[in-house]
């Protein structure tokens, strides 16, 4: 839309051309151009600066710091910032994110909501895996550089033809220091873990949000996956493999220590997307799930027994694909990759008694 009368015409070396009707409250986004003709997006807290200049500077400073640390990988590239001069309107300029990364003339990259709408509510598996890999890599990179986004939502995830870019960093946690202004920008509780005790955003809470976002995208509904589905494995036709689906559900574990890291998630998506070591590594992921659920089943057989037995069945099928009885002999409790607690005899995992036992325990 056109600039409003109260909008500035120029910020630094950037001449403002138009104002976006979208974005976040208190951070007006402009389409701008510098002297070299480079197109950029410039965010400036125009109205907020009038009544609370300190908060306005903090928001811009945090956004700029995060973009600088991301260095244009999985986030827009930082092009310029002004936050230090008292009385001057603070602003931060970043590269435009286009649908086709190498084509500046292409339209803006869509966010997750737009991607789902474009595909009629069902995202193809190949695209879902690409988005999942890009999003998990982006979050893992942020965590490795001392950043916790803390506000992940469908609007904060932009999808190009090559990767995923994260936006909306103004209230991120930097080097363990929380933003004092998280109440300034709206947050969607749907994708944030329940936080009754006022805990600070952590890498584990980002992982929760990633899992909730991707499960919602997979279901075609922008709602809380845990509210929609009372049992893990709830999607009637998930369109992805069971190993990856279980990994996504682990992101929503109430105990943050039981969630995978963002790097673990990225590895899981890389495996699901194929590759020469994918099958072997996939078996290792399932084996780790079996060990984890086994420990839970020992404490609460009624809740976890059936899931433990189903995981054993999945693991046995994968082992069978390695070469029948010989595969079981190699991967039994006494062999490399064995799963303690999985009974093996005569080259065959005795699963039927376990299934019957777990069903009795859950009744």
C-alpha cells in the first residue's frame, strides 16, 4: 500500500517506496530501495517510538543482532540498522525474501499459512520434508549461535524454492538474556508450550514450537495438535514415515529433557528425505525410541506398554529387511545395535506375547 502522511520518506540510505499491510504491530514494514537499486525491507517502530523510544530501540537492536548472527543463512541478510542516536527513529533493513531465491523479480516468499492455502490444505510429502528440513536446520543454526527465537508461528516461517527463512526476531532471547518486551508483539499460544510458571524461552521451547507447527501443517489445520488428538500417532493419513512422525510428537513431550534437539530434528528430516545412509540411520533412530519407551513402560505399563510393543514390531520389520534371521542375530541384545528388553530367539523377535501383554496392561 502507499505510504501514509505520517510515514518517513527516507531512512538512512534507503528511500521508502511502500508500506506493507502485513507484519507485526509496533514494527511497520516498508519496501525500500537504496542508491544502488537494491530492494530491501525496512522495519521501523514508527508509532511506538513516539511514546516509548527505549522499547522501540530495544526491539530494533535485538532484530539486528539476530540477523547479524544468522549471516543471511535461514534468515534475511542484514543490510543496515540505526538504533543508537537518541531522538532518531530506529530502523533495521534486511534483504527481501523472494519465492525464487535467485530471482529478485519473483514474488515475495510465502509464509506457512500461504503455502498450506496454495496446496488446498494438503502439502505434498516432498514439500513437507523440504520445509521440515529447512525449518529444523534454521532453528538448529540459531541455537548454535546463542539465539532462541521464542515466537515461532506460521507467519514467521518463509518458504523459498531453496530453503526456509525465519523472520520476527525482535523479541528473541540472545545469549540467555530474555527480551523485556515479549508482551509488545502478539504470540500464538497454539505453538508455544504451556508456561504456567513464567519460564524463559529455551531451545527446548523452540523445539516444542517446531513440532507443533509441523504437525499442524501436516494435518492441514492451524490448531494445537495435542488438543486435536489425544493419542500420539493421531493423524489418520500422515503422509510421512512412522519414525519421523514419532520424532515430531516427541517435540511435544511435557518434560523438555525428553524432546529432541533441533539438530536431532534436522537429522531426522535429512534421513526421511533419503540418502545412502538413511536406512541404516533410521534403524538407529527406531532403536533409540525403543530404549526410551522401554524405560517409560517399566514405570507405567498401562500408558506406554502398547506403544513399546508397536515400536518393537517396527524395529523387527526393519531388521528383517537387513536379511532375515541373520539380521536379528547381528542386532540382538548381544550384538551391536541390540535393544535391551527385546527377546530374541531362533532369529525371530517374540513380539506376539509382548503385544498381548501390553494390551492387558493398558486395560
